[in-house]
C-alpha cells in the first residue's frame, strides 16, 4: 500500500492494523526522499486524525530499532510479524535507495551545507555537510547517535543527565565542554575545543580523558589511540568554511571536499601513489577548493552535466 492510496478520512476505530499499515506506507515515502508539498499536506492531514500520530511514532521507532520488541505491543505472534515486516521494508529501502535507511533513522541530516541545530536541552550541534544524527533524550540521558559525518557540540551545563555521543560501538561523554566527533571509514575521531571529555571504544571499555586541544580516536575493534595535540581554535574549522588538511591522503582530501559539492564526485585511477597534501581550503567555495587541490596534488578534473566531477591523476 502506498501513500497514494491513503484515505483522507480517518479509518474506523475498529481497524488499528489499517492505521499501522498506512503509517508504514508514510514512513517508506518519507524515507524515499521523494517528498513534495501536496503529498506532505496530505500526510499532515492524515497525521492529525485521532490516534494516527501515536501509531506513526510507534512504527517509526520500530523501524529505527528493528528487532527490539516494544514495551507495549500487540500479542507475541503479531509483534513478531510486525517486526518482520519492518525489517523487510527496511531492507527493501536500503536496496532501492541506499540513503533511505539513514533518512529514516536520522532526526537531523545535512546534504552539502553546514547546519546548526538547537538540541532540546539548550545544547548546540553544528553538523558538517553530509552528516546525520539521531537525538535520544529522556529523564535519564542525553544521547546523540552520530550516524554519519562529523558534528561539533557545545553542551549546555547544569544538567543532571550525562551528555553522550555514540558512534561505531563506542561513546564520547561530555564533562562540561565543547568538542567535535567524526565518524569515518577508519573509526571515530574526537577533538576537544574546551573543557574535558572522556571516550571509550566499547560501552564497558576503560575511559580515556581528553582536555582542550587534545585529540584521540578509536576503531571498531576496540583500540583507542591518542593523536597529536592541536590549537583549540583550529578544531572543527569547517564551521567557519575552512578545511584544514594535514598530511592528508589525496583521495581522502578529495572525499572531504566532495561532501560540500552539490553534485557527485568520482575518483578514478591510483591516487594512493600521490604524496600527502597540506592545505587550507575554503569549503564554502567547493569548486575552487577542488581546483586548488588539483593544482597542488597533480590531479585532473573532468566536469560533466548535473554537477558530476571525475577526479583522476593528471598523467592518467
């Protein structure tokens, strides 16, 4: 069933499964990214019907944590069927649109721009381009799940609940501070702008404490490694439109610039043979930044319609 088939009038109270089915269809539509204004108005009308918002939020949480049985749910057999349906739909979304599952889980997601988000407790999160977080606040915790990319946090003081950022199985916990967390293909990196944080590669692992200017990272296999210290004012420079590259692999440098481009960027050839680069680039001008990197690193850029850029070694 698709949102096209959703009736404008609320279904009879005796059909809760129909409302749940409609909620699942709306979730799939929202996650697909094909959102348009007329359909959004239809969705808002559906959501305003009695009982629909509660059902929608229940189904959304089920999709966000597939496999976790809700505390208040239908009889066991129906609950298993519902979880199986959510899992099947989620897998279908991943197959058809790789970013659909991310959009479904994320509360805040960016494309090619840096975005500032006000969190419920008064804290501030600055999301880099191509980044996503899920916000989980309740009476006992303030947890941010970093789903992709990197985020700088300025944490509101004076709260009893600890402020934690989870990523790739590890955790970064605030101790009255401002800090950044980045999730990469190689693990998770943390840099402290002010105050203090502590990090652990696994929930039951030992803590590593970091002060302002200190950096560390952990890998999915549970190893924590300290990085060289850096001036606090250089941390998360991307918030001000600047990308600082320090002995960066050329392929990684291109990938970092690509997150700020509106069109796709493809790498071709062996960029690993090129020497590492050091540069300060303006990511609020991504095309000029890519050209500057190409000149200094020995790259050739082929630009095609629809914003496509193909980056390869100059001698290829």
